[in-house]
């Protein structure tokens, strides 16, 4: 269970944290910290893990209850559907990830309506692409903010545009801010009202850091030692 469940904010309205990795050790650590609502993987992350997609995805699904995105690699509709069937059999929480192409959108609609599975439409770089994904019934849209920043444009501006469009029409597709590179991306996504961020493990863990927290804690501990007391 995520920490968001423990407070007064219902989970449905709280920002979700997904980790963007296929590293089992990292996933387990973040899960044990209570920080994880889901996981996203992609072919590059599977390569980095050194494992086989079915085995790695199964291991992740055994740890995390929430959506675990596993990506098809076919580019043609029928082959995408065949791969989606294979990935869906791994676990009930596998969310099928498809690319933002015409075949990918067709697969999205079919997976949602016929297989009744979650779909994450990935490689989104424009508001119109996000509009198409929502119309195809995507559960998640993944705009890649870091890669947009790399080109000199502002990735967070896209998150803002998609938020406005989805709110205009009450689309239920969740905005999954992807290609997150910095803690500032996470803060900006939260300020805009993105539903989810997926970030590398190091970025998620870095959210806790502040030098004044470290300094303050050191001072409290030093003063406490001088009291000679113990609690309990
Ligand atoms: O999962 C897709 C996305 O998060 C990739 O990020 O850093 O490779 O642009 P990056």
C-alpha cells in the first residue's frame, strides 16, 4: 500500500509514483519504502536488466500490485496484438505499452475494449498525440519531458497543455510524466496536476534530500547526546 492511502487524500486523487526501471533490487527497495504505485519498463530498460522480458516482468509483478508497463516491440497491428496477448498472460497487473503510431492507437483501442486491459501509450511528444491516445481509450499517456527538454523546448509545457485538453473534455486517461530527469520535473508535474510521474530510482530517492534537513538533524542529535537521556 502506498503512503497516499494512509492520509486523508484518497489515492484516486493523489499523484502516483511509478519507477522507470527493470532493476528488481531497486524496485524492491522502493516498494519496501512504501513509495511505489507502479512500474514502467521499455525495451532499453529490459536490455539494461540483462533478463528476459517475461521473467523480469513476472518478477516485478510479484513485488508491485499496481500497473507494470511492459512494451510491445511489433510495429504492425496484428503482431502488436499477438505480443499484447503474451504480455497480458504474465500477470493481471501488466499494463500493455504501445507506441504512439496509427497501429499503436488501433491496438490501444482493441486492447481496451476486447482484452479489457490497461494500456500505456508511449513516446508522446505533442498535445495532439495525447488527444488521439485519449480518444483511443488509453489508460495512461506518456509524454517524454526530458527528451523534449533535450531539443531545447520545454517538456513541462506539454504536460500543461495535455492537462488542459483532458480537463476540457473530462478524458479519464492519466497523464504519466515520463523521461523524468530531475527532482524539479517531479515538482513541476505535481504543480500542473499530472496524475503520475515515472522516474529513475535515483530521482525518486533524491526527492527526500535537503541540506537543511541534514544540518538540522545533526544539530538535534548532537544536543540530544549532551542530555545523556534515552527514549524508552
Ligand atoms: O520509459 C520511458 C522514459 O521514461 C524514458 O526516459 O530518460 O530514456 O528519456 P529517458
